[in-house]
């Protein structure tokens, strides 16, 4: 029998095809998430909202995750991976279709409802797909698989801002743009329904029973799979770290457009609008000089997510060689320094730091996830549900960031993600002590899943 590998479990089964199908979900939720991150500035312009008020978009988004995380975990136990994925896809489609009447209603609450329902469906997908990737091969390569899948997630993050730039912002103003906001969601709904049909016919092995079948996780972390979930301190630490990481990510992503529009120096006396700003509408004339417009900033965000994608590609390779907790601690510490450079208002240097922060955020969510559920065995699905609930951090701290921005300026508000990254760095440093395991690379395991 072949030895366990990246996509091969100890029983000799190769799960590459299944893994490839599941990665499409990572692309889907990234497109939906990154489109939401381009909405804040649109609603500020359309409804004359403050930055703190526009952060209700993130609150609605992450509230959906919080409300649905435990039900999704429970249903995943009852329905299996395949049934849970199909249920999540149908809920995403329903939320996307709601944007059609919401555009007619043209009230903030209607758009927030759509955002919330879409995120409730995405909760199913993230709760199931993330842990599913970790069991589709040898356990010591769990972080590698989840980061490989999340590489496709990085592609989705690039696509979303392009759609936001095209449909959420218009040269004719925010009122005109509000009439086209439903269009990308209608296309996504059609694609999601088709994807649900495909999953209905695809064979997906449910590996729930395999997680404890050979006792591997008990060998990796003695007693982890049998004792109370909350007695596993590496899991508890992951919940805390994920709360603060998602808070940092949500803040940086949602106020990216505001930062570029307000803090980036002028571009000169001639319109530099070109392909990297999405065309002529990427810049606008203010006080005799051209500056990056909201549409240009939204398009520029796609380039920032290119750094995010590059981080995913390189991170997957590095995680195959270096311990996951060391990687997360190092990347978080670097982001602390980058946030400090942004706070210091160094012009183009600070903008470069903002772009670099996307690169070093790239591996954080999936790596914290993998570190948290490592060794939990049959409790992995419930562990995944609680880690997904920690996404609620994205609903709370961005409002604080918005309030600081309203009072002291956008640069000062990046003190919030700075503090969040400090927490993540601490988790990476402490993980070996919390888990009792030296690392997740080259861990000596038993006979496999």
C-alpha cells in the first residue's frame, strides 16, 4: 500500500479530484467577500454615512457568520460534507438574488440583509470546506493543503474588487451606481446554482469516520480527540487569534479605498488614468491636481489582492518546509511593523506598506485554522464551527477603526489592526506550548487517517 502523502490517506485512497472540486468553493466565497469590502465607500457617498456607520456592512457580513456557524457545524454532522456544501450554496444563491429587489427598495437595511444572508451561506462552505481539506491526505500536510486551496481563494479576492469598481462606482455618481449593484450578484447566483447541481452528482467521500479510525490524532496530541474541546488550549488560542486576525483583515480591506482616496499623494496635473487604475475614471481632478478616485482605488485593490495571492503561492511552499506556527508568528510580526509605517503617514512608502500587508496576511486565516483543529479528530467539525464563529471579530473592531478614522484620520485608525496582529504573533509563538507538539511539519504520526 502506498504511503500517506499530500492527497493520499493511509488506506491508499487518493483524494486529489475531491480536493480540486472543493477548491472551487474557496474561489466563490472570496469573490463574495471582496465585493463586500468595496461597498463601504459606495454607501458613504450614496447615503452620506460616516466611516463608522458604513462599517455596518462588515457587521452584517460577519454577523451572518456568527449566527450560522454553530447550526452549520451541527448540520455538517447530520448531513455530511456533501449535503452541507449543497445547503450552503443554495443559501448563497438566495442571498445574491435578494439584491435584485434590494436595488429597487434602495434602503441601507435591504442591502445589509442581502449581505447577511450571503454570509450565512458562506458559513456553511467555510465551516465544511476548510476542515475537509485537512483530512484529504496525511495529517502533517494539513496546513499545506488548506493553503493550496486558499490560493484559489486569493484569485477570487482579485476578481471581487474589479466587479466592485465596475458596478459599484460610476462617473455619473453614487445614485447611478446604485442601480447596477445587483448585476454581479445575479450572475453569481446563476453560477452558484449550477455549482450546487454539479456537487449533487459528484462523488464526495465523507471522511468523518476516518478522523479517529486509526487513532492518529491521539498519537499526535495525546488525549486531544477524547477530552473536552475547550480543554485543548491550542484550539482555544486559535479561536482568539482568529477573532483578532479577521478583525484586522476586515479593517484593512474595508477601509483600503478610503485610505487610498484620502492619504495617497496627488498624481500630478495630468490625468494618469490607465490600465492599472481601471481606465480614465481611475483618477479625478481636485484642487488643480489629479488624485485617485473611488473607482480607481477599488480597481487598485485588485492589485493589492495580487500581493495576497502571491503570498498564498509562496506561503504554501514555505509551509511545506517550515513550521506553521513559526510562519504565522513571523508574518504577523512583519505586519505589526507595516501598520506602524502606515500610521507614520510616509506617503508612497506607507502605501507600499499597505500593499505589503496583503502579502503577509495571506496565510494567516488558513494557518490559524489548521493549527487550531490539529489533533482534534472527530471534534474537528465542531472545532471548525467555533473558529468560524471567531470571524465575528470582523463585525466589531472595524467599527472602532472607522470611529478613529472619523476623529483622527485614516492613518491613525491602522493602530487597531496593529494591535490585532500582535495577538496573532503571540499565538504563533505560544502554539508549541499550548499544543505540546513541536511543529506541524515532519510530525511523526501513526498509520494515517
